[in-house]
C-alpha cells in the first residue's frame, strides 16, 4: 500500500459485517505482511498501517463479532479510557 496514493473512503465499522469494495481493499490492505520488532508492517511507534487494516477487518467482521475476541472488562476499560467515564444515565444500562 502506498501511503501517498489518493485515499478511498472507508466508512466506520457497524455492528453487523459489511462487504468492502476492491478500491477499499487496494487502498487499505497491505501488499504483504512483515513482522518488524514483533509488530506487523512497522515498529510499534508507527501504528497507522495496522490501524487501517484493523478498520478494514472490523468492517468485514462487524463490531458484534469483534467484541467476542477480548473479555468484556477489557472493552469497558478501553471505552472508558478513550471516551471517559460513563454518564449516570448510561451506567444504569444492564451489563
């Protein structure tokens, strides 16, 4: 993948899986997988390619399936770290 090529729109992942287009595939999927210092594609301080591939995969898999890959407590902690503590109204929702 050439980071200088024109960017193709990639929608945010939905709960349900969705297909991607060939243009999206070519724009965001790496040509080959490489392992560098224990990280795919580039060393750890350069997460962009991994994030783009992950987004492509999340669109194809759907968020509902993706959350099954890690424990619920990990997802909740990650959401709190990124978006802050839940509001009092949302904390009353069933877990």
